[in-house]
């Protein structure tokens, strides 16, 4: 099984993966990834599809969409913004996420960076681009991942009940029109800057103070889907 095989992905997602990788754009992306590996590039995360092995579209309550994975060693784990539980130094973006949770009264500053407990509750943690090279942010942007993540968003819209989308940063917000025009269910779309320190407090919509977590929970409750417990739990899914 090669590094980017789709084995083990939940069936509803796998339909989209297989259709994408069976088309020319998907084949070109795989060729690009294999060429970069052969050239000695270090590509993160080790399992870029992890979140799709742990969720099903019909169970998704919230989609948090970011840019691309963390590009530092030992950080990215195939779930956007999440890091392994054993990682002691949290990435700045994740620190800002916890800061915002505390400001909203929906969570707290946490030393646990593994967000598996969010995934378990139906939070799809996804980046617009699913891989990145070590130390080079956005190095795999424009290589084809965006088309696949469009398809995965379409699958959520087709199968999920009322769902919240949080679009953090310009790469994520490019998908806003697709979400709003493709929705077959009630959706709430929340947009802000990326939680990176480079943009978290800048206009037009600073991440710090965006109110997304409380807004999502209030909306989910109004639509009969219950609230998300945003305080990370100290465990990791398989």
C-alpha cells in the first residue's frame, strides 16, 4: 500500500477519493507527490486522510476548514489544527484557538492539543490542501487537493443534517460560494481570518473575537443537533 492509498477511509468519503484519483487531476497530484518524495522532500502529515477514517459525512455537525497542515516536525496528524497528545509545545494557531474558546466561555486554555474528541462529536477538521512540505507553507497549494476538498464538502452538503462551516483564512473562504449554493440542508457559514498570529488580530474579520464557537453551538442547539463540548479530552482516537 503506497503512502497516499485510500484504504480504510469511510465508504461515503472513499467514493469521492476514488473518483478524484481516478481522474487526470488526481493522477497528476499523485505523480507530483511521488516525485517530491523521490526528490527527498519531507511531506506532512504521515496520514493525510486520517480524519476521513474517523468520520462519516452524515454525522458531521461542524466543518472547520483551514489552509494547509502544520509544516513543523511532529505536528500535523491528518486532522486540521490538531496535534498529537504527546506534543508539549502547541503551534501558535492552536494556542489562538484555545484563546478564542476561553474568550467566548466555550472552552479554556489547554495543554492538550489533540482534538480527537472534537472529531468524535462530529467536527470535521479539514484543510483546503491536505499535504505540505516541511518548513514550506502552501507548498502543495494549487496541485489538485482543492478539487478533492470541494468534492468532500459537496458530500457533506448532500448527506449531513444541518451543519456549521467555519472558514478560517482566505484559502478556506474560497469555498464559501460553493457551500452556500450547494446546500441541500440548513447551513451556517462563519468566516474569519486564519488563527495564525500573522492574521488572528487583523482586519477584516479578526479570528480573536470572532465568536464562532458560541455561535455554532447556539445554532446547532436551535436546529436540534446538540452542542459541541469544545474542551479537548486527553485521549486520541485510533
